């Protein structure tokens, strides 16, 4: 039953288009364009620009190859073919999607945990040890940020072969071989960010813990590590997106068709020298990107907080 208040408004309503146009014109005249409005429009256009590739991948994943080539920007007739492509990918022995997915989960998870813990311990020791050697070691870590991976990828492969030759431990096409490489390449950025964050932690907190009887391992894992949660979430997203989507390092260590192939290698197997199954490629890209998007959406509020927490001491 209609509320009496709304019934009264309907009865007293008057059609006044001239008055409405006059009020609208007055609002337009009194409107002042401010810099914040320009920034908002620019950010909105930038958002559309970033979402456009995701839109192209989504609509083309639900179209046949001929339609993708002919009209790549048009909407599909229905999204039923997307589900068909997903079933094809899950059942294809060439892709081994589920195995590749679990390989990516294992490699990414262990790499993130080990990068976080080892980089946190290294940054903590470098901050609390005020010597020239610690400063030199920190600069050595930072120098790793400016060295392109392409410069060291061939020496890396040779170094891994030497490790296998000297120790007899297999490194190529193994989980621990890829994880070891990711720890090395993920440490420079992680140590750099953690170093700045730990500087903002008052030394008195650690001194009070030492007085209460904490030794060095207890001091780090019980006192320092919980304080590092914001920056750890930032590193989780940054390193996680990189490791999950990386193609070059796995192709060097695992190789094409390896037993421990990751999702990027599985997606690349759909693109042959003469045949490219664009519908399956785009569908597999969409499936591989979904976990990273979900991770980013849940952790986005911690990213900026972690990046700026160590900026001011």
C-alpha cells in the first residue's frame, strides 16, 4: 500500500518544465570548473583505457576464430561459446591446464613466502647494523633493480647447469629450481621496500623485547614480522602478479612441455608456428588472469598503505 506521504506528493505534483529549465540553466551558469574535476575526468578516461584490453579479451574469448579476425571489437552473439572453450581447455592434453595451474600455485606461493621472509630478515639486519659493509650490501641489493633480466638470463642458465654438475641436484624442470631463481630476482625490490619500512619502526620496541628476554629469532618473528604486515601485502601483490604471469624465466628453467610447466607456458603452447587458436588462447588468458584480479581486488587497500608507510620516518 502506498505511503500517505508519497500519495500527498503525487496529488500536489505540478508539471513545470519552464521552471525546471530555468533552474538547470542557473546551475550551469554558477558551475565552476575546478582542477579536481579535470583530474576526475582524466582518471575516468585512464580507467577506460586500462579496462579496454580486458574488454577485448573477454568478448573475443566467446567468439569463433573467423569472427575474431573479422570483427575483433564487436560483441559476441552469445557467451555460450566461452563455457565451451573453458571445457575444451580443461580437457586438452596438450595444455594440461589443471596441472599447470597447480604448478603455478606451488611456485608462486613458495616463492612469495621465501622472498618475504628472507628479504625481511636481510632488510632488518641491514637497517639495525650501522656499518659501511651493511650500506655496501644494501647498495648491492638496490643495484639489482637496474640490471635487466635479459642481461643475466644466459649466465643464469649456465650457472644452474654448473650447480647440477657440482652437487648432482637437478635444477632444470623442477619446482625448487624456479623458486630459487625467483628468490634471487625478487629480493632487490623486496629488500629496498622493507628497508625503508623498517626505518620507521621505533628501536625502543625492539629494546623492550630484548629486556623481556627475546633472542634474535624471537625478536624478528614475534615483534618485527607482525609490524611488517602492510608492506608484506604490497610485496605479495607486486611479486605475485609478476611471478604468476612470468613467461621468460620458466621457459629458461622449465622449457617447452616440461613436467612442471606454469600457466604462461601452457597458454603459449596454443600458439604454434603456423596455427594460432585465438579463441582458446584468449579464453586461457582470461582464466589465468582471474586469480590475480581477485587477489588485487581483495588486497588493494593495503597496497598504497604499504608503499607509503616507510616514506616518512
